[in-house]
């Protein structure tokens, strides 16, 4: 018989690493295939930031890759996840009630769940905090 009592302990790391993969894929895709993403940049974003849609996609891709690396390595998890969740909620509000919008809505809440949970025991920040107590 399989002992499943410890499985809940792995849920935060599985969620965090899964979203790390998602944000990494989207970030790299935006850098490598910018043209596929330019059409999704809302007009108001180019006006607010004073940048072209191509520049916004590149910056967004870089920020998503950096966020993914921080999530994956376990640094500043709560803050990074909160920023990424807010970022996804903005994207979701722009996309509306579509297949992609609903998917991103779910990813927004999954990322928010990481922000609410904070550091799991596999986070670098958690390990540093534990070592400082010794």
C-alpha cells in the first residue's frame, strides 16, 4: 500500500515549479517569437508606457523569465508570486471571457495561491531563515 500522508507537503513545490515552467515558456516565447505576441498588447499599454508593442513584449518576456527563475529557485516567493498574479489578472481582464482568458484566470489564482502560501520548505529563502535560527 502506498503511504500518501506526506503528499500534501509536496503540493506547494509542485505548484510553484509547474508555474515556473509556465512563466518560463511564456517569457522565452515572447523573446523568441515576438510577432505572435504583439497583437495581444492593448493600445492603452503603449500609451501609458510610451513604448512600442514590440518593446513591451520584450520587456514583459524578460520580466516573466526573471520572475520564473526567482519562483523556481525559491527567492522572494511571496512577493514575486503576488506581482506575477497581479500581472496575470491584468492580462486576464484584457483578454476577457475567452478560452485564453479563462485559462489565464485559473493561472492567476494558482499564482495567487503561491503568494498566499509563501515559502515552502524547498525555497531558498526558507532554508536561509532556518539556518539563521541555528
